[in-house]
C-alpha cells in the first residue's frame, strides 16, 4: 500500500487540565503535522493514550482526522487482549475512509505464537479494511516472532507490520523473507534509518508529532541521501531519550507544550512531565533552534 510509505504520525490526544480532550488543540496538531510533512495520520495508537480514551471520544477523533482539509490517509488503532472484543469494536466502528487498522499484540496474557497467529487471523478475516500488525514487546510482554509475522503476512488482508522489537536480526529476517507487497514499518524512531537500509518503507512515529527535522530525515533516508540523514540524526539523538524518560506520550506532550501546540496534560495512570524533565526538554529544543515557551 503506497499510502503507508514514508512517515505516519502516531497522534497524541491533547487534553485540558481536567482531563477532557482539547479539540481545538487537536485541530492545531493536525494542521502542524500536515505542515511539517507527515504522510499519514495514525489515530488512537498507544501514543494517543488509547487505553484511557472512551469509545465516543475515539469516534470523534477519527472523524475529525478524516474530515481535515489536508485529506491525508488515516490509520485507526483497534487492538487488545480479548480477541472477541477487538472484533466487536471493529464491527462497531465506522471505518469508511480509513486506510487500515493498527492492531497491537495482545498484552498481559502472554499468548503463544500459535495464539498470536490465530488472534490476528480472526481480526484479518473480520476487518473490512487492511490490518497492520503492531509488535511492541516492551509494552505487551510478548514478541511476535519473525516466523509468525511471515506466516501472517500470507493473509491478503494483513498488509504491514509496525516493528518495535528493537531486534535487528528479527527485523532483517522479515525484510528478506516477506512476501511482495507486505510493508515493514519502523516503530522505533531513531532505528528507522537502519531499518530503511534493509528495506523498510517508513515509520509510525512519535517524534513526527513535533519535528519537521525528523520527517525530513526519514524522507532523505528513503531517497538514499546518507549525508542528510547523518546531519539530522545528530541533534535528534539529544532529545530522543527524554521523550520516554517518564513514559509515552508524556515526553512528546511536553515538547508540544513548549512549542505552543497543546498542553502537557495526560490521563491517569500517566502523570505529566516533572519539572526537571520539562526543563531538560526545553533546553534540548533550544539546542535544536526551535522556539520553546
């Protein structure tokens, strides 16, 4: 799917201090990410705080993105650790105009590889739109092994994987053995140039909420422009670790606050960035020559 090449941004969900969604800030975020060059929007991935967003809120977030004048492709997050519930959510969601769903590996119950295979096969059979697998062992407690990914890739409705295992050997096995047309997407922002070097088509990114420099780096990597990639990578290395020091999307929301796009508020059990982290992020932004309030 050509629409999923390049930079997809895993959109944050802007909030007010009382925890309600800041719809005006969400529009600003869509405008900003469009202006800095993202290729498509991912609504209600993990970075969007999907576990604490209501069904009604998710529907409105999706509708606003679909109706934005930029008319970018939209991916919608639907996943979980109860296969029947995931399928019911798919059936209850208006997926018209959605390019694909992003479905995370089942978390907490630690299924076997056969269980993971059957889970995603059921989703693929029931989904009216293509499915992107999402492997993120650091969050789910289970790893979708390369052999299982390649087995699932044979299904015509499973079109890509967002790979956030950080295991380059596993990633390379998928890159080399995947069927034609099955996309390999990075789930680790700064590993993306390395993944592109072995065949990845792009990234679903946290950094892309904020940084034009990151988007430029990925597009340069896809064009084989090594010097541009190295030039962009150096300053981004300085801020990347700060984004995850107190959990995601705590760091990127703090960045967006300093950039004047949305406030830093998150819903419990997450907590907004500490004073120390906020100061460190502000200093890092100034080194990037970005305005920081």
